[in-house]
C-alpha cells in the first residue's frame, strides 16, 4: 500500500489513477480479518504524504537543475504539481470524511467511484477500465445502509470533487440521485437524518460546518412541529453559536440559514398555516427557549 500511496502523489496522472484503483483492488484481496489493519497502515501513509517534486527517477544533473531553476523564474505555476497537490488533498479529505463517520472502509468505497477522467476512450477501456467498480459484493460492507442518513450532509460539501464522490456513492449504492431523493425515499430515517445534520453543524471542521448549514436549509425548510420537536431546542442552540462563529466561510453562509430558522419558527407559531394544537405545543417550548437565548447572548437578540 505504501508503494501505491507514493505513486498517487506523483506527477504522472495515469500512474496516480492506476494506483488509486489498485488500492481498491488490494483492499478486496486482503482477508477480512486484516482489512482493519490494512486501513490503519494506509491512513498513516496518506497522512504523511506530500507531493513529489520531480516525476523522473534519479537526481537531475547540473544542466537539468539549471533548466528547472530557469523555468521556475520565467514561467508560471507548474500545472503537474498543482494537479498532484489537489489530488493528494482530495484523497486526504476522503480519508477525513471516512474518519468523521467512524467507518474507515468508506474511504475505499469513495475511491472506487467513477470520476471525470481522460482514460475513458474505448481503446483505453478495453486495455484497462479505470472507471469500472471493483468491490462487487464488498459494497455493502464499505458503505452499509446505516451510513445513508449520515452521507446527506456531504451532498452539500464545498469541495466539489469530494461532493461528486459522495453523490456517486449515494447514487450507485442506494439509488438516490439527489438530496431530495434521499429524504423522500426513506422518510423513516428522518430522526437519524436530522441528528446527523445537527452533528455536522457543530463539527470542528469548517468545511463540514459549511456543508451542514447548506444541508440544514434544504432539510428543515417547511417542516412541521411533529418533525421538529425532537431537535428544535438543539437546533436553535447550534444556530446561535453559528451566528457568533468567527470563521469567514461560515459567516458567509450563515445569514440565509438564520433567516430560514426565523421564518420556520414564525410559521410553527402561526395558526394561519399550522394547526392550533401544534401551535400551542410549539409556543410552550419555543417562547421560553428564545427568551433564554436573548438573556444569555446579545448577538441572538
């Protein structure tokens, strides 16, 4: 696995794509008892990985060093190095996602998804199809049904390549092509889905909080009290904290989320659009909650 990790961080795009697919095949070939240790060793190697500076084996001679120096001084950024760095960063983000969801094997499932690639021509695919999945019967192991509600938030992740990998997993493993499809096909998972989004809103990683804000707007808008009752207090608590979040990326997206929460709260307390019984129940919980927040936090007033 270390050899493949070294290879995917190199400057050759073809070698990198082959190495990532080889990691999926290697996971499939190792015994079930050793897959956990295999992933630990793999994650350790990836965590320590950086981008190599030269795609050729050996140390360049004096003339090659001079040419390299001249190209750096006169030319723009090296596109090979930029692509390699973006690839390493993406793989690390996929690894962090699997760790966040406490299911390391998901990392392999994400790597095994087809992606935009230059190796999709008919002749190339006859020789080596890098887009074809290789896990087969292991798909239910690397991405079990229990992960389905937890993946909802990552369908809104700001990293486009990571988001595309999650979209592919959800579509290929669960036949859900969009966030709306995921919620409508499995309404019984609403409590798990809501709790998962709440967890993302309070996550320590900025990108996950940002994804959680977008996911919450899509998930909670237009909900009724019987759905919101189990999470409403916790949701408002996290909302108030996000209003005071110092990260610029969070501040850039939190205002529409706060407006959605305000409109949702007003609608739940309005007898014109909500059943009177539900309004009375909601008011008995919402009014003390908001009063308490206004007393404790000036920015919540």
